């Protein structure tokens, strides 16, 4: 029934009912737009913090919606929530990261982009170290080349935005270097660019971190790349751009 009252301390019951209407995606789509608006214009973040457990469990369910638009809006809302509650998201971050890591290989570019934005917001809220650690750990088990490319890009984003201090480069560099042998040229290229960013930050201290068995050719290719000054950048919109090299 569409009775009164609220869920999670601030969401009207009718919205929650509409969001669970499995048969009619249009009803869900309108409801999630309204929910997104409510979160963005929330007067009192305290109410969000109070019901955060239940609300995040509800939202991670919506991220699995078969409808593309609802899936994207759910990701955007999670990003907005992270932006509002900041470090208070910590107890939920493992659950959220699991969902996000699953989506890294999504074949829809817009889903991958929305997903990446939430991960970048989590880095800002929690510091990049715990987020990058999860990404790096899932790098070599990622079946999808898109997921590997996405993880490398997010590591680059962390390096460019936060520098060396908070990151575990001794863990990151060998995992990234594994991708130099990737079958997919795009992954290989993104791995080279990631290592170029590391080199720009720590210089020759990168050498002992690289795995021992790298092919002669691969090492030469890295040396050439390290000698070029162009580096990836983050645009004002927060998008990672790789340089077009000669």
C-alpha cells in the first residue's frame, strides 16, 4: 500500500514502494529520480547518517537493477551519499566496494564512468589507501579486460590526486607491472601510463619495485616512456586523460 510514514528516517514510504515495483520500470525510474533530488537537496545530513545502515543496504540492491537508467541513478546517489557523510561511510565501504568492483568490467561505458566516480569519491572520503588496496587486490583476478583497464585508470587517478604518501606503491607497482604482458593492447598501454605516473613521483626508486622477470623489450619500452615528459592529467570535471604520445 502507498501509506504515509518514512523509511530510513527520511524517504517517504510511497517512494520505497515504487522503487520495489518489479513490474514497472517507469515507476522505478521516476521514483529514483525523486530520491536523487531529495538526497541532493537534503537539509539535514544527520537524518541520512542515522539511517545509513539500512539505506546503504537498500541502495546497493538498486545498483543491481536490470534497468540501465536506474542502475546509473543508484550509483550516482551512492556517490552523493559518500560526498555528504564523508568518513562516516567507512563501515559500509567494504560492501560498497564489492558492488563497485563487480561493475568495473560492465560493457556499458556510462555504467563504468558512474562507477568510477563513486570510487573516486570513496578515495576522497576514506583516503586513497584502503580503496586502492582493494582495487590492486582485484586487479589480477579480474576476468574482464575492461575491469583491468578501469582499475589501472583508478590507480592513476589516486596517484595524480593524492601523491605517494598515502599509497602502498610496493604493493601497487608489481601488480600494475603484471599487466604489461596483458593480451589486450589497451590494458598494456594503461599499465605503462600508470607506471609513468609512478616514475614521475618517485623517480628511480621505481626500479627495485618492478618484478624481476620483466622482458628486456618491456624494460626498454618503459625506459623510453619514463624519459618522455607528457603525463596523464585529471580534467577539472574529474576525468582522467591520457596523453597522445608521438
